[in-house]
């Protein structure tokens, strides 16, 4: 597989952001307070959204490179 180094870094970054977002969501389930709920929704949701955006960018660029899009 011949990919650019930034693709691997982007996918790893998206994975790490997704894990951190998942941990903040788990935090609000384990220790339920209004503050942890706000942290879970704002920080966890933002990180998860950013991870999904990075993943979509990588997939769309790959599909364009393959000539599908």
C-alpha cells in the first residue's frame, strides 16, 4: 500500500481523539455530576466530531485519488 505519511498520521490522530472523547463520555457515566456531563458533551462531543471530520477528509481524498468521486 502506497500512502502518504500524512494519511497515517491523520488516521492515528483521529483514533486518538476518538479514544479521548470516549474516555470523557465514560467519565460522565462513572462519576455523574453536572460538571462531568458538561465536559462530556462539550469536550467529548467536540473531539469526536473532529475525529469524524478528519476520517471523512482522508476517505474522500482517497476516493478521489482512486477515481470514484
